[in-house]
């Protein structure tokens, strides 16, 4: 039987359509108003970054930017505004929105002992709800909980425990991200680049943990406002200082001590913070070295000084000034070596109106090193200096169009001054000076991006960065022929040409599109995807896997093309428990790289006027999967991360023109980080690291002659042998003083009298390399003892005749103790 058919009631349909149109007209024509303001920590006045501002009655939400500013536009009506930030009490405010409103909010820290071990500073379910992917943030509280070398926590060592991040071994400076080299990472301290982020040859980083506010690592899906590097952006933001009262903190350790002081310039209007560190390994070692004349004048120490100040000028303007000065000094007898960074950053925040926010940044950065030696008599000596200087201006604007669109646009100009090296020699009173020509360059960029909510479950962030680079005079232009097919040095094909100031030698322009997509599958899970193209115009010239202070940076020239990378990634993110207890994620990535630098065999990189003749270029690729499980709440906190990946290069004339692994290629990388709160005062933590060995370029055959190993590589394969696998466990125990209970009103206004009320201490015991593992940093072949004693024997060796000697930096258990305090 066919279903009955009823003739439509056209009057009812017309009435419904008219009602729908009237409703839509009312909604669209309903006046809209904007709620904007800043979010600060009630205790110290610090801006709160990445907090979520949501509206209970709608699905509208936004987050505070890097300066604590937010803006959200809604139709006229009554709303409940919620502010959530992990580790802080939820702020709620009911608003009758009938005009634009300013809402400056201060939120209070949750009085729970366990908040310090939270891993992320964003909204509890940001890994699912945020459009960002391939991005990790670490709280300084969590970093300070991790076991560390000699009890001293470190930002760079901490991020190496994240998925997709690795290093070539202990004592190496820098880090590698998703198959990129060390110079593929842009390390920013308050937006100023830091070219060597290590102290003591890589054992510690330049970042004072007491002065750091926020650490964010971009591995993929990098927003359009960032550029200049292929692999990652490490964005380190300094604290602004307590604008409520004066405070201090510091620590005394086995290697160095530190002290930080902060307070208001004018209460609730401006503040400052100053922090300093100084190591004293040379002082402690002096008595033991006094009896050895060969170690007379032994020096091995570092120091750094960090400062920042800010001030509110009216209600719409805020200015910042921050700086860093650090240096490492090493010397023995008549030999000396030092290197260091200095940066200075100024910022101006301006709120044009409720929807338009502007930040203008200017910075100066200088990395330099010096090497020298002199004889005890006769006055003979030599000295060598090199540095790279940057000057930059960077305007950025954010326009909060509505609750579904946030537009960012701006630009940047950087002036580079490269000083490859100046060598001065005095021999028998005769002075000789050799100076390589300085190189100058300009880098420009403009960008625009939009974060848009398409439908409730689908959001996207899309943008375009257009970068341009000019290699300019004054200087000397050298022209080389095309790269040889074989692994051979090139030489200029024309006479060197003198170039006048600001005259262009070579220019490059590259569009860099960016795209992030997020689709929420459920309330607890989402799929994300990203694509980015990045260009890099400066190059680290080093034939070592780990960056050393003597490495040289050079710009793209008429002979060196800019590096370009295209990366795609897709990820699945899922929360468990109450949507905040457990986080899980898996990300797959593939990266294609062009114009990757390699070197001819036996390349001479230092003080070589024909440096560009020993450089080769090829292509690279990296691909892999990253897995992470993280627990945020309860007495037990931490995460497990695992990465399986490959990183390879292909350069004509090298390794038989085939793909070969990078020196920093690490196939498997497993990290486990655990913190457990035994009581309100005592906590324990541990981390374990496992990684397969990285490849090295070694001879795989050879012969013995005069007791020495003389090797060769008949296959011509690059990076043909791998260092043995790496495994290490660290542990620490933290004991805190009892939390004092007092009424704030009874604390004296005098800073020194108030110390006895606010003074707190913490004692941290740490053990590095608990299992006494002898992890090799490097290996080298040698003959076995029976052959090494045969002098003058020319003998064709086999693998049975050869053994691999291992060199380890830390082949023993290293205990540490640190006393921390604050008031």
C-alpha cells in the first residue's frame, strides 16, 4: 500500500519562511559589542599567556595572546564569561552586554601542591580543542621537577625529552627536530635570536630557569609570523617581574649559583626583573691543579646576566625592554678561548580599539667568539675573532574580526653583519693580520593569516608569508662555476669583484604558504593536519654533528642558494578520564628539503677565503611518527614519548650519489618522564632515555703500519657506521620547607622585615646516570693489541682484526645537590 500523500499547505510554508527570514534578519541586524582586556596573575601581575576565555551561553571562545590581551565580539545580551587556565581558579563573571566593555581580569593560583607538576599552561583540553599541532609547551614548574645534571635544571635538556626532538649525545650543543640540523632551529629569547644557546660546551643552556616564563616549541604547523628556519622555533619568553611587591629567589649548586630579584617600578603600573648566574668549576678545581705547572692559569667558567622591565603608559600602551649578556671562558697556561651572546629587545604594545592590537619589536643580537695564545717569553702570540650581528624591526597586528575570525598580519626586516674571522699573529715582533671579508645581508618578510571557525567542529588557520633576501655589499663577490659531479673543490672562474655598500650581489624571493586544519570528532578527540613551507637564508658551516663555538655562519650568496623545506603532518589527539586526566596523540610527518649543504672530503672551513668552493648542495628528506601519552592530574604525573623516524640526504658526488643518513639520524627515540608527590613537602622524579645510535663516517677497512691504523672506505658510503645505542636513567628527590600560614595584613611593608614571613627553601638531590651506563659520544677504529705491536707491518685487515674504541663523556654516576630559596 502506497503511503498517503497530503497536499502541502503553501500558506504555512510561506509563513514559516517569512518567520525564518525575520529571525535571521533580527540576528544579523542585532547590535554586536566587544569584550576586551588583559589577563594577569593576581599574585605578581604577570601577563597570562594562552588562557581560555569562553562564553557559557554560546560556543564562542578565544585565548589570550603572548601579552595577555584578549578580545571577543558577541550580540547584545546577557552572558556568563568563564576564564580557565590550568593551575588557577576558574574565573566567572556575568555581563549585561549592551556596549563595548573593558574587562581586565586577575586570576588566582589554585592552592594545591600538585599544580607545580602540570605539563601544559594552556586550557586543560587544549591538545584536542586548539587548532595548533606539532607544538609543545612546558611549564617551568615541570622543568624544575626533572632530574638534571649536577642538580641544575635546563630548558634545552628538557625539550629533548619531547617527541620528535633529539641530540647527537651528551655534551652536544643544540638539538635536532624532525630530521633537521642544529642550525635549522630558530632559538628566540624575547624574540631576539640566540645563535649558540649553550654554556660549558653544551652541558647547560643560556636560559636562567628563574627568569623564564614560557617555553614553546614549534615543530610543525608554524604560524606565518615566524620564519627563517626549516625545522623549529623555540620561543622562550622571560618573566616581566612582580608588579605587586619585591621578591627574590636563587640557588646554590655544585657548578654554579644564581640569584634573581624582581619588584615593581610603580605598583600595578610597571615592574622589573634581574637575574644572574656564575659557575665556579675553576675555583673549586684550583687547589687540585696548583701542583701541575702545565695547568697554570686554568680557567673554566661561565656567567650570564638577564634583565627585563615593563611599564604601562595609560590604558592603551605598554613598553618593554629586555636584555641578555652571557660568556664562557676557557683557558690553560698560555692558551685562551671564550665565546658569548648578547641581546637587547624593545617592545611596544598598543591597543587601537577593542578589536585591534599591535606589537612592535626591535632587537639586537650579537654572537662572537675569540681564540688566542701567547708564549711565556718573547711576546709571540696569535688571536682570532669572529661574530655575527643582527638588527631587526618587527611590527605585528592582530585584528579580532569576530568570534569566528582572528586575523594576524605584519612584517619584519633584519640586517645581518657576518664577520667570518680576523686573525692576528705576532712573531719575533712582526705583526701579520689576515681578515676575511665581512658579509652583509638584508632579510624581509610580510605575512597575513586568519584563524577561522568554519563550522562548530571544523576550524582552520591559513596564511601566507612572503620572504625576500638580499646579499649586499660592501664586500668581495666571487663567482664559481657549477658544482662538480665529483666530490672536488671548486675555484673561482673569474677575478674577485669589489662591491660597493648596499649594492645587491644576489636576491631571492620565496612565498611560504601555511595551513592548519582541525576537525573535532567528539568532545574528547580530534583530527589535525598541517602544511608549511619555510625558507632559510643563513647557513651553519660545520662538519661536526654537534655545534661548537668555532662554527661559522654564512648568508646565502650568488653561490649558495637558500634552503627550502615543505612539511606535511597529520595527527590524532584523544583525551581520557575527565577529558583532562590523560592525553594521547600520534603524529605522522614528511619533510622534503632542498639546497642542503654538505662538504667535499677534507674540506677546510676555517679562515678559508674560498669557503664556497668546498660546499656542496643536495636534497634531504625526513619522515616518521611521534607517539605521546601524558598524565596531568593526581600524585603521579609525566609522559611517555616515542619517535620512529629517518633523516637522509642526497648529494651528487657523495656516497655514490645515493641517499645516505644524516649524522643526527636517530631511528628510535624513547623518553619516559615521571614525577610522584610523596607528600606536601617531598616529591621524587625520574626520567629514562633510550635511542638507537647515530651514524658516523668511518673507515671500514684498513691496514696496520708502525703500530698505527691506516684506514680507507672502499665503498665510498657516507655515514656508514652507527654509534652503539644510548640508554640513561636519572633520578631526583625534592624536599621543600613547610608552607607558612599567615595573614597578608600582618606582613611588614619593609622588604627585609617581610623576608622571615615569606622565606621558603627547597633541597634537591639528583643522580645523573643512575645505572652507570658508559654511553659513547664517539667511536673510532683501532687494531687489536696483537697487531698494534707489529711495527713496520703492512697488513690488509679484516673486521676480525679491528675493534671500535669508544669515547664517553659521562661514564659514571654523577650525584648533585642544589639548595633553592625564594622570598
